[in-house]
């Protein structure tokens, strides 16, 4: 079944009321003493959502940060903190959308145990996204960005360059729920932007990247130099920068956007970057063929199937809009390693 966003073509990405240059409009309104339209960010205490809130606050945007536990949201100038409704229930979005110009929907379930049901993932990740998009249209919101995942279009690895136009083929329930969210949002909100990041790294990263950071911090030489699978990555700072950039654009080349730091890295590259952040020797050895994969399975169970093989994406659509990453992968990997070592989440 064709992705609904594909039917929108490659022209302007406009909401029901038409696109605006949100940053300029906000600054002009402030200067004229007018009512400032607000950007709603859901999932504001999550790894990605918190980075987005900070990036927008740094750019002096008016932000409404919605979180299940508002007390945990970082207090920043220009940020209004509100409670996020229960996404597993029947969320009432209208109170959150008053005076809102744009929505960045970053709330949802990720890094869940394998026992979580598909119905729960669908209810939280897909159905709640669709109802938010419906409510955003009714409230006159002009820009909607859905934080999806590269897993909506592919599995943990791919033998080809993954393009936004690829036929979606998720391989697990999480990916299927994110794809369903894309369908629900694009049907409800013509002109919505679907942002598909690959693995996200940085301070406070979870899942496989957190396990990789702990492995990098071990004092042992690692016999993994022969692992050549290349992986696209994006840091939380670069991802938040891309969101801010897309909010400020009047036009974008494609409804589905892929984002990454830059050239893909191998697992040995990532280990070297994290160890070098502490001034340590990389201590990455190249053993006889086959031993490296066995070593990674023994030292970090789960990583062998998730980070060892190729998964390289194309972000040409985003780059064509003028966006450039604000940091190299090595910076985000260094922050992630420091978090793993010191237990800090803001470095």
C-alpha cells in the first residue's frame, strides 16, 4: 500500500492554513508586543524531546513542553510546561493546542521489553499520533512534525542505501507501530513532515547505544576491528537542529525526511571515538575472521544483530533545504561516553 505522504508529491509542505516561517513570525510578534504563537513539543522529558525543547528555547522560540511528569521538564526561558495526557487512553489534545502554531510530536514508546504487545504500541505510537494530528488541524496548526524512526521503513540492517521513497518494510512491532503512526498523521494532516532518524546518540542515549558506551568504557582491548558494517547515526543535538530548521522552512522537498550526522561509522569507529574522548588508546584489535562477531555477541549481547551490519540512509532531501549538522558524530559519541561514565544527562 503506498505511503499516504507519497501522494502529496514533492512540492510545498503546507499545513491546512499554509506554511509560515515560524521563527521569523515569532520574533516579529515579540517585537510588536503581539500574542506569540507557540510550538507544542510532546515527550519533553524524553531523550529526543528534551533536546528539541532546549534547541528551540536557545533559539528564543515560545515552547509548550508536554510531559507525563511535568516536574522533570528542564525550566528554560520561554518554555511553558504542561501535562501530557495518557497516550494509552483517549487523550484530549485541545487544551494543549490553544494558540499553537506548530506541533513536534516526539512522545511515544521506544526501547520497550519484547513482552510489550503490538496493540499497546499501536495505541500509543499510532492512534494517539493520529488523534493529535486531527486535533491540530481543527486548531488551525500550520506545521506538524512527527518524530518517526528509520525502523518504520526497514529492519535493523539493510543491504541498500535506504531512501525516503523506499517501500516501507518494517520487521518488528515497534517499526510497524511507527509506520502506522506515519499513515495516521499524513491522512489527518496534509503537509505533515515525517522525520525518520536512525540510531540516536548523545548524552543519555538508551538501548543499544548505551550498551555500546558501556563496552567502550571497559579497560579491555576489544577484538572487533574486523567489523565493517556501516551505520548511519544522528546525535540528539543534530536531530534537534534539524527539527528547528524544518520548523523555520516555508518549503521542504519531501514529506518524508531522513536525517543523519554525516558519513556512516562502523562499531570500531564508534568505540575509537568514545575512548579517544578520554585520551585513551582505542585498543581495537583485528582478530581472525569470525572472532570479532563472536566477541561482540559475548561482550554486548544484542548488539551483534542491531549495530554490526550495514544500515546507511540517504538524507539528500534534508540537505537540499540547506540544513547542515552542527557537530560531527564524534562529539555526540563523546557526550554519550561521559554520560555512561559519570551518570550525567546534560554534558
